[in-house]
């Protein structure tokens, strides 16, 4: 079996079959045994995962290019957060990104476990004999994956006439692009999070937090009324005043997974960078800058793009809100630059 990292070849590995009780959001049911003689690719993803979102355009294009040549793409949505078990949220994301290939819902991680998968995203290529012949975890490796797809299709149908390997769809994959060290993904709940407050941390109950002023990179600092839960921090019902959250980071882009109030409606957070309203030229796609303020409106549970600085630098991000029920789950950071010509 070939992989994106060099290593010994363990020989043919039969692809685990998809369970009979699999829930299909669209395009199913599918059994891998029924695809013998054809090529398949299984893509594990989550709609809140920034690296998954970066790879989706490639998966879409491979489906478009090679479905008529015998490739079946199967998306397996395995939720990272509890709210992502809601198939309605997944359906909205599928529509937003224009995914037309079959999508399986793996809320119980049955497919995930049968494949011994550990990553979002993860792509497994299955040849016409039903064996896993190539895999790749995370972003990148798109030319290699497409070459492997073509090789598997050619092995199944030697006279197939296939298109050339496509050019990069994202500027981060263009020649010369450089990705630098960034602050690692930062979770906000007490199970996996890194809370920087040194005193007064109280899991699972509304608490008023004091900011300690001095902040280290890669930690979350709470100020005001918050409820620290297992996988998120939320502004509790009945909170007083304004709640703030501080993160010192090294990156170019900053994204955060957030959930609007469970009681319904939307919520607004003010976005500040280094103590000042985020500038329009540094604002991510989900931030509105007007009247001297930078704000993001939460209207659905998803990943929000907050910051897109021109350069990689160490900055401090502050999110402030007075709306009850807002929940924040995880920050992700991206630092790939394309040098100017």
C-alpha cells in the first residue's frame, strides 16, 4: 500500500465494509463490495474543521472529473463536537459547499473505528479489487492523491483516457507558498482546553473570572461571566455586564468554532486585535467592520473566519459579548503565505 509518507509496503489491505445500518445523508446506501471492479475514495471529514474545508474543493473536483471513469467518492461525516451530530447542520454545510457525492453520517463513529481512523480529514483510496492502495491525512498531497486515483482507474480500465493532473485550487498550494509555525489548535472546554486563568476556575457552573493581564501564547483567558463546560465556554443565562475572552497567538489567519444561543436567534461578538477594533484590512470573511467596530454575528453553529492579517505576527485577539448563550469551542490558526511576484 502506498501512502503520503515513505515506509514499508504491508501489501494489500482489504477496505473495511460500510455497516448495514449506516445513515446516508445523500447518495446511499452503498456497499463497498458492490463497487468491485471500480475505484472508490472514502473521505472522513467534519464540517467545522478548517483543514477539511480546505480539502473539500479538491474532493469535489475529483468527483466531477472521475465519476464517469469509475470513481465513487464517499464522504463520511464524523462529528468533532456534540452539536455536529445534528444532521441538519451537516445538510446545510453540504448544500453550502455544493457536495453532490454520497455522504454517510457516522455519529456513533462506527465507520471511523472500523477503519482505525484518527484524523480529520483522512482520505483512503480503494482499488477495483477492494484494497486500500493509498491514503493521506490532513491537507496537501493533492497531486499525489490525484495521480494515485488515475493509477487505480488505469489499472481497472487500461484504455481509459483521463485528464491531466489539475492545477492547485488554493493559493496555499501554489509553487513558492510557505507555511510557517503557528499556534496549535486551541480547544476551549476543560476536557482538552488550555485555560490560562490561574485562580477561580470552576468547571460546569457559571463563574465570574478575573483577567490576569499577562497572557502567554496558546492559552485562553476568561474575563467576566462564563460557564466552562467539557468542550466549550459559554456566556451563561443571567450573566451580568460584558464577557471577554483573550487569546495570544502567532498566525496569519484565525478561525473559531462557535454556536449561537440555544434558545434561538443570533448573537454578536466584538472583535479586537491588540486592544483595538480589528481593522478592515485584517478582518476575516465573517467579520463586519463599521462605525469604528468590528463584529461577528453568530447565526448558525459552524466555523467563523475572524482574522486574516497581511503578515504572520504575534497578536492578541479579544472577543467581547453581552449576549447570553454564546458558546465557543475551538480556535484554529493558519500561516501560509504566497510570496509576491
